[in-house]
C-alpha cells in the first residue's frame, strides 16, 4: 500500500503543484480585488468566500456571483481564473488517467487486491503454484470438495483462464513468479490457514525454489511438488519435501501393473481416476515381449519397471549412444515399418510410443497397428491441446503427465490412507483384486468411485467418541443410512489402521476404538451421509438403537458427565 501511494503521488507531483498554484493565485486575487455590497459600499471578499467561489467555479458547477454581484474588475479576474483552473484540471485528470493505465501501477493494484483477499481468508486453503494442466485439474477437484485455493502463475493467459472457468468458489489469483519468496509470502505461505503448498509449474528449478522457501518460511507446512528430473527429485527429498511426483516413474509402474495384474490395475484406476476404466476393460495377461519407442526419461523408467517384473522388451531409439548398453536395441524412430519389423512387432504383445513428439507417437501406433492389429497400444501425450486427437486414437492407454500428477496429488490430499491402501494392494494377488473390483462394481456400477477417511477422535468424530464412552460401537453402524437404519449406504471399508497395525477390508463387527483410522470407498453421497453419523450424537443413537435419544436437560448433563469422566 505504501508503494502504491508513493508511486501515485510521485507521478502526480507536477499536476498537483500546478493545481495548487493556480487555486492559490485565483483565491488570493479574489481577496484583493474590491467589490460592492448591496448598499454600494466597497467590500473585500474574505478567504473563505473566495475559496468557496473558486471551488465551484474551477469545477464548472457555476452557482453564480456570491455573496454580491461582481464588479467589472472581479468579472475580468473570474474570466481569467476559469480558463486557468479548467486547464489545470484537464492537465491533472489526464495525468491521473495516464498513471492508472501504466502496467506497473496496474500490477501494484492487483497485488494489493490479491494480498488483501488472501489476508482476509478465514478458511483452510492450499497455495497452488502453476495453473497448467495439472494445476487446473487439482484446483477444480479441490473446489468441488469445498476446499479453498490460492493460485499463483507466471503466465497471464492462465490467470485469465482461471477467471473464465466459472468455479463455484472465488479463487484469489496472481500473475507473478512463484519462485520469489516475497510472492509466496503475499500468497499466504505464512498465513495460519494455509494447510499446504503445491508446486506444479513445468520448471523443475522453480518447483525446487518453492519447496525450499516453503520449508524455510513454514517448516510444518505440507509441500507437494512435481518433478521431471532425477537430480531435482533427490534434491527435494534431501530437505524433507512431503510428496514428490515423477509422472514418468509413476506411469511406468502403472504400465508394469497393467501387464502383470489387470485387476490390480483396475482397482488402482478406480481409486485414483475420477473417470475410471470399465470392468469389461480388464484383460488376461498375455506374457510376451513389449516394444518401447524412445529411450529418454520415460523410456528408461519403463525399462526399469519392466526389468523388475522380468518382462522381455525391445527398445527403439534414434541415438545409437543410448542403445549401446542394451542387448535388444534397434536404431530408429519407430515411425517406419522396417524399423518396427526389425524390432519384431509381429511377435510382440504390446508397444509403447513414448517419445516427446506427439506426431511421432501417433505415427508409431498407426504403423504398428497395421503390422499387428492384436497389439496392446500405449501412447504418450505431451501437449494437452492434442487431447481430442488422442481420445480418438483408439489406443488402449494414453499417458498424459499432467493428469497423472493431478490424480496422485489429489489422492494424497483426499486422505493419506489411500496411498497406504495402494501399497497394501501391491502385495495381494490378482484374484484378491478381482474380488475387490467386483465388490466395488456392485456398489457404484459405472459411476465415479469416491474415497474418504474417518478418524475416531473427539475432534473428527465427536458422536462416535461420545457414544463409545457409553456402549460399544461396531463398524457396521457407520455403513447404515442415517435416514433409514435398515438400509446400507453405497460404500464399504477398505482399510483399518489401528495401534496394532493395518487391516484390509475389515469386518463389519469390528468394535471401534479411540484412534482408529478407517478408509471407505463408495459414492460421494455416502460420504456426506456418513458425516451425519460420526458428528451427530442423535443420528448415531438412532442407528444403534432405532430410537431417538432422550433430549431433556438432565439427559444432556448426564451425557456430558459421562464424557468428561471417560
């Protein structure tokens, strides 16, 4: 604010001095020129009347000659004063408009409004740095869940796109360099309601700077960042970044899971992606050789993941130096039929087009499909603007880095128990995953599968904590419909974390204990209804007994006494 006022006053220094000087001369002149009162006596105007007259004269309001008619000398002075004051006002107004139109002044005005908006936030919010593909998906999903967000991006076009997205909750946004600590501070990094920082720009150095600044200025603040470099990943991990998402490594593990365990892949996909693959898309694993086109960062991540699963593969890359240490390498891009034939496309079970060129990737898939129509096809999408083409490419899998990062981050923000469950899922066999998928399908069908957690503490589940002080509460009562207790909500528990350990698919007869953490999956409407049960004592009492609790003053006092003694 001080910089804004200083800039404004400095730029208007000349017009203000001009205006003050003109007013001073005209007012002083009015007091010196003699006039006549109603009786014809000589009368001199005092400074108050002179200033009053010049004020409405200079603004061209024109109330008339006050308090008496002017003499010719006064009218001559007034005529000169009119032109002088009007010219000075035009000069001042013109300079004011010029200052207001300056880009620097506009940036300071937007910064002041943004800072004021952030400072007045009274709800928990996430600071999102970068509003590209990943940032836009994360912001929209958080807003849909009722979570406030603050956005900083260096591109004005993206800030404009944010304002045009018609989000249901206003999102404070600023076009600035998020790698600068001052900008992060203006955006609420040290605000008491800030619960996390998401560094989602497409520049690893900027993301690294954001993570370092966040850990130094607010050490306890959760920091989640994306990265495309192994060196940057190691650097971020060295100072305690809470979550680092590498899209290439994540998708490589995803593809290895797809080739090895199709039903595990579906379970993972249903929990991570809002628009999940259908149950009919699961296919039986056909052991065989895969072809990987492109041996860059993505190709190396795929090779590492496939090698860990002891899967046979052939690498195609235009650089002989990259292929030197490999046994099964073919020099080429993969867009030519002879290169694919040399790589053995006719006997392969799948092909992955993973170069950094979208046109080459689509060409590889089209050529390979003509040579072997039975191939499982995987294509990497680099530019979000090409989404329409890739959606119509009829590929089995489309790898879009921005969407992968967004899904990983949203899973972490939704509940830390979800990544824990996915880790436990990897340890189960595909038959167990098949049973889980059938259960998920029976609950939600083709609709979006949501997941949420419940922690049994007085703060997060007050009704459950109060009821446990009076009687045991079984897990199955949380699954009941609070509006009709003989009906079950469209959800079921995935994981139970207790002091003793982690339990998958816990039974409905489990007696809840203080500190238990539960992960549920099902329809989003079930989550909202379950919140009634865990937060409202009367609702939970109805679910357990089928009756409304006594609500007299004595009953409330007894419940409070039991809770305090417990």
